C-alpha cells in the first residue's frame, strides 16, 4: 500500500483548510468504499482527513417541515429514524436495500453520495479505464458491460452510480450542503452527480476542498406517498441492476404530484422528467404509467448485453406507481 498521512479533523473549517492545502487529500467518513479502493490501488491519497468525529451526526426537523441530515449520520441510523420512516419512506427503504447490516452501521450519508462505480474495469488497475486513468479508453463498451449504463453514457464511459440512497434523494428533491474554501453553497441532488461526457473521471460537481456537511429534505406535498424498489442478482448485498424511487400524490383518481428517479441505469441517479410530465394531471391507470415510463426510457441506448435493463426498469417503475397510487 502506498504510504499516506492521517489527520483527524476537529472542525469543519480545519478539514477544509487541510484539504485545500493538499490536493492529494481525501475525506474519510466510514471508509466502506474508500478503504476498499485503497486496497485495490485505485485510490492513492497522500492524506486522509478523518471527518467522522465532526459534529455532523444529526437528524433534525426544519422550520418548514423538512429534515436536515448531517453528513456523518450512519446509514442504519438514518434508515431507522422515525421521521424518515414516516415521512420519507423511499429513503428508508433505499438505505435498507443497500450493502449489509454491518456496512450500514459504518457507512455515512456523505460517503454514500460519494461512493464510486463498481465497474470491473475501474476497479482493476491492470486494465485501461477513462474514469481512473483519463485517456486510456473504455474497454467496458465492448467488454463486460451487463451491469452498466443504458442512459446518459458516452463514448468515454458507460459506468453506473451505485448508490441506492442517492436515487431516493433525487426523487425527494433533496439538496446537498457543501462547505469549501469559498464558503458554503447548496446543490440539488439531481445536479450533484455528473454524466460522463468526455470527463468521466469527475463523478460530481464538488470543487477542490469542498466537504459535504448536510443533506436537506424539503417537506413532501400533502398526502404524498413514496417507495423504493430494486432489482438485483441476489436478495442482499448486491448493487442494483435497476431500481426506482417514486413519490406521488393522487386526488380523485388523478395524479397531482409525481417524482420518479431510476438507479442502476446511468452515471448518476436518473430523474425521470419526461415520465413526470406524462403523469402529472393524468388518471392513475396502468396505461398512464406505461406511457410515462416509455416516454422516459425512449432515450435508452443499451449496449450488446444490457438491453434487458430497459424492460426491467419499465416493469419496476410501472409496478411501483401502481402500488403507490393504490396506497394513496
């Protein structure tokens, strides 16, 4: 393993200063992804800045009825929190569908958003990968891509973003709070992760030295219900082949509010804006759901071995919308 230095930050300001001063520094929360990448030689930081002890371990109501989630809140604690379970069911379900109980006890909110792709070429330093070594190529396009992207990919990268939590947060219109050398700023979760384009090495819009401090959840629409569903190769401890988070409000048989996001299909959680346009104001029927989902998935560009993901995502989304509207 490459030698590195370690700093246990006492304040957010200290963590940001240390990161800004050392371009090769990275923040360490639970380490459930970062430490694995260091063992593989994919991540080689000069300095680990441990932020797990910062006072960011909180879940609190906001004055408008939303929720404020600190970056170091553990996934298991967040999934079990009474406010999350009662008001943001999709988030709790998404967290519980990820990893294992032991990992959820360690993984943090901020770290979950920053976890990197599980593309096998990215994780194997003997292979080329534009995300790990820009300009080296993307062998996944012609190689092993069954689990990879069908939406928003580019000639340079077909990797997928693996977070379950991020998909639920995208459907819930969450906002990421960042603290950096230039102060604080807010970024909607739907804009936080990037599509690969010709710079796939950049997963997010985070600027050098910036630290995730909180995630803000707005209050949901009156009467809204939500859920998260995930399809994977085995019943637990597996990443999504496709997943969906949905939030709907129904009045007199018509859909008043609809938010839909897909996971496992793209380089970022895929907010289904085209589907939402079809759903809003329409009658809550399976025909409506199918038309809406098809309008979104018409943009899919599957590769040789992953076209099945399109039909899988369609079935998940239609079933999820049917279950939600029945509950509403």
